């Protein structure tokens, strides 16, 4: 098997080969732009890695990996419109660089392109990939709707939030790995096990993202620090602070989430102080570790060599140490 960095480099080369700006320019230039902004390429790397994990050549999975990456970026384009986000990976978002209508239409074209890539696979493999992709895409939409709904509710619970991020983020990580298993013709049990590994890793990844959104280094993170606070998103930090804070802290937090100041820096700093004081930061880091451990426990049930298990463990631990 290759190193994670080698899988990433090979995928990026394939992405560049298959991505071009064609006519009409205003439809395809935003697609080239968002796909060229970089990112961790987490999901396609996992598709390639999992294909070899179960004994097949990772090159067989390049089209599926590209489909996953295009779909992921499609969801980001539309999410950024809904959140009115100015930055993505440190650069202007598609709708900020062009306009909202362009973002919507180019995003739609990305979704269709992602589906087309599965046409490279035959018979039962195509059917299994398409079924998993459709199921996952719909779950991602459901997760996004839960996220939107939560902004208008004052009674969101932590279990509800964890379900939301499972759908919005984690299922796509699980699907990326299961696709590798499908292409490699792993057993159904193995496919389901690697899906669970990816899903738990995906939850940990999103919880880490919640933490970094508030406490990350803006030079490394690539997005506006405190964006979730500005948007009054009820992340694990907010919900834990509301569960564990005293009445004064909870009242102050509610007040902070009811205002929309022109300069949000004071709101962000005051909210972060409450997250720290209530133990929400510590609890969040504990949950990140718990979900990472759940993912690692799945490895014990997989009948793969120890060196392959170690590769997945190192990958997961690296994600939890990230600053971006």
C-alpha cells in the first residue's frame, strides 16, 4: 500500500487531468475554482486507500473518489450560500466571487457530474455505488436541513446535534470508505464494518471542526474564526455550555446568540470565554477522543493485516491533531 500522501498526490493529479474550464465559462469556471482551492482531500484518499486495503488496485477507484470529492465540494458551494459565508479555505467563496445564481447553477452541475462518474463501473458494482451515493446524498441534505432548523430552535439537545452531524458530515466519510470496499469486492460484512469506521471518524472530524472554528488559528484554519458563533450555530460547544453552565452563564450565552453586531469580535471573544469556563471545550475534546476510539475499535473486528490497521490508526490520529 502507498502512504496517505502518495494517495493524495495521485488523486490530485487525476483531478487536474479530469477538470477543465469549458463553455459556458460562467458555469464551469466556478467548478474549476472550488475544486482547485485545495483542502485535505480526506474523502477521496479514503476511497483509494480502502480499495487497496481489501486487495484491489487503487487506480480502479479513481473515478469514484473524484465523484465523492466533487459531491463534497458541491455541498460546500451550496452551504456557503445558505450561511452567507465569505471565505472557504482562505479564499472567497463561489457566490462571493461570482454571485448566488452562479453558485446554485454551478453546484447543480457538480452534482450531475458526480453521478456521471459512476458510469465508469459495470453491472453490480455500478448499482451498489449508485445506491450508496443516492442514499448518502439524501442523508447529507437531511443533515443540512436539521442544521438550518436548529438555528431557529432554543431546545436543541446534544443527541439531536450528534445525529445532525452524522448525516451532514459523517455518512459521506463512511460512504467514501465503503465505496472502496465495493470496488474491491469486499464482503458485505467488511463493507459495513469499514463504513462504521469511517462514520465514527467523520463524527470526530466534525467535532474537531467545531472546536477549530472557535479556537483554531485563522492562518491555518482557512475559514473565518468564530463563524459558527456569528451564525448562532448550536454546536457541541454551545450545547455543552448550556447543559453545564450556571444560570448567569446560560443567560449571557442566550443574549450573545440573540445579537448580530456589525463588529462580531466582542461577541466571539465573550462566547469563547463561556465555552472555556463551563468546561465545554474539555468536554468537546473528550467526545472527539471517544468517537476516534470507537472508530479504532471497529478495526479490531476487521480481518486485515496489522500493518493496514496501523495505517488507518495513524490516519485517524493525524486528523485529530490537525489545525486545519
